[in-house]
C-alpha cells in the first residue's frame, strides 16, 4: 500500500502541472505564458522532490540556472514583441511574415 501522503503530493504535483498547461493554452498574453511555464516548472520540481527526496544540491542548482536562462530569454522576447507589434498579445502572431 503506497504512502497516502506521497500519493496526495503526487496528485498535487499532477494538478499543478496540468494547471500550468491549461494556463499556457488558454492565455494569450506573453507574460501569462511565462507564468504558465513557471507553474509547470514548479509542478515538475515538486514531483522530483517527492520521488527523490535526497536530490543533490548540484542538480537543484542546474535546474535553477535553466530557469534563469528561460526567464531572461522570455523577457527579451517579450520586449521585442512589444516593440515590434505594440502588444504582448499572442493572437497577433497568427500570421507568419517572412
């Protein structure tokens, strides 16, 4: 019989990850997409902490570095989107221009 606390924590992890995916699909603002990516990352991190509680600190630092790179890159792209289109609404990106 699995531990009920671990089962509840894994259910919470799955719910957080799915909420992040739902935010990613339903929201149109680029900043909302960034928040959705952060929610998904938090859900995955929670799951990894549940499955492997003794995760080495080095691996956690690698995950943190990856998250920082994603946030900085997304910030640059949002700034570029704002200057080129005048809005951060992703509905303006429906048509590809070449």
